[in-house]
């Protein structure tokens, strides 16, 4: 497959990703604010955001079962329609409980779409280009997350806070429409000379690959926690230093700018040199940034730390998807990737909760430093369990 070109899959693979990213970016910035407008307390408004994550975590396994039955293309289309429906519920909600249901629905759609896009790219991209493709996919989503808030701000200025959900609805429906045009994936039947394969199910897939899930999968859980924490620790420490909200926004912007510059080169390094060459530096950079953050006392120092964390997060773009794709079998791939994404999403949900517990028991500085230690542990596990070179997964059976 030396003649592979990203141009052949650009629209089908990256178009829906950009649109879904724009939709999510447009609404995530206003979920808390709209919940407050509906009369929710501050903790309840925060719960609305948490419900998106919970919906994503709980739907990973059901989404994998759906995709095994109906395929990646149908899953992408259904994810877009379900996301648009969830955003519509939020748009028309007049009570917080209804709004919360819409948030949960959006999380469900994220799980199905994330799983479908990863499975699709695993199949259509050869191993020699896999990390670049999945890193670019993650980068395109982040680009959409960057564009979305600006589009949301434009319509909010003219039509009110809930209009941001209108942007999200249009983006989700457009993503579904574009996804409906992608070609079906090829089927991999058993060779005529091969013995009859046992039926593949979620339970059999987990049993057959439990060693991967309990070793490298635990590292992926920690990676999910560390990556989720970057959006929490920066504003908390900026507030601790007494910096203005605009300064905190500047920190996010700089970190995001660094991320956008490094995701594709990092993918190429993973393809050429191996996954370890990016996975370890990513976690070490983010861990070092969190360990150094409590030592900062000025905007300039915190800015450097934010850029270090942004670099680590940027080069890790697509890393979880690439490692999952490397180990996923063809028969039962959707089940395997469903469990893989579940582990990462559990980490992303548990990380901020663990930080909150440590802060309440000790201090903010201690909590952030402890998360740096979690990143170091993740790096150690990745070094232990990532193969020196990516290997082609078995093409038949499990």
C-alpha cells in the first residue's frame, strides 16, 4: 500500500471530524451558563458538563455492539443525528432536568462517533501511515473545537445564549450528512481452509484480550486522566495566582497553539520510529509541567508551563487511538475498541475527581503535583507495555 494518499480519504475521514468538533466546541463553552439561566445552582451547572462525560463513558460498550451490527458508516450517521437531537433538547429546554437529559444524550453521541471514526481509520489506513492519520484526526477535532466557540460567540451576540446550540445542531447534521457518503468498509471473511471460528462477542473479546486491557489498558486509563486534567489545573492555578480571566484564556490559547503545531510531526515520528518515541515524552512533558506549576508565581512562568503541557498534549494527539488500533483484531474490532475507549474515558472522568479529593484533603499545590506523579506513572507503564515497534494485528479471528 505504498501508493496510499491522505487525499483519497480526506473528506470522508476528516470532514465529519471537523464538523463534530465545531459542534462540540460551540456548545461546551455555554453549557454551564445556560444551565445557570435555567435556575441551576453552580454545583448543578457543573453536573451538566459532567453528564456529557458520563453519557460518553456509559455508551462506549453499547456503541460498540451497535457498530458491530450496523457498521461504521451507520454509526457515524446515527451519532450525528443523536447529537443534533440532544442539542435540540437543550435548545428548547425550559427546565434544568430536561436540559440535563440533552447533555447526557450529547455524551452518548460522542461515544458512538469517537468509536466509529477510530474503527474506520484503522481499516482504511495502512499500518505505515496509521499514527499520522489518527494524530491528524485528533488534530482536526481540536481545530473544530477551536473554531466552534468563535462561531458560537457570533450567534450569541445576535440571538442569545441558546443560539450556540443552533450552531451545534447544524454542525452535527452536516457531519451526519457527510458521513453518509463515506464508503462501506470491506468485509474480512474466514478463508475456506480455515477452521470454523468461534462466535465473537463482547465477552469473548474481553476474555481473549484481557492481558492487553489489564496492562497497556491501565496505562491508557492514566493517560486519559492526565490529559483531562490539563483543562482543570491551568485555570485553578491561574485563579490561585490572582490572574485575570483574560490571562487564563491567553494561557489556553498559547497551549492550544502549541498543540496545533506538533500533532502531525508527532504522528510521523510514531510511524517511523515507533510509538514509544512519542508516548513517553508526551506523559513526561505533561507530568513535568504539573510538577513545576506549583512553583510558578507569575504569568510569564505559568505561560511557559502551559506551553510545556500543551506540547505534551499535542504530541499525544491520536496516541490512544493508535495504540488501540495496533492491538485491535479484525474480527471483533468494534468490541475491542469499545473497551479501549471505555478505559480512556473512565480515566478522563476520574482524573478531575481524584484531583478534587486531594485538594480537599491537602492543598491545590499538592493536588497538582500529585497529578504530575500520575503522569510519571503513566509514562513508566507505557514504557513497559508498548512494543518497541508496531506490529500488524492478526487479520483473522482474535
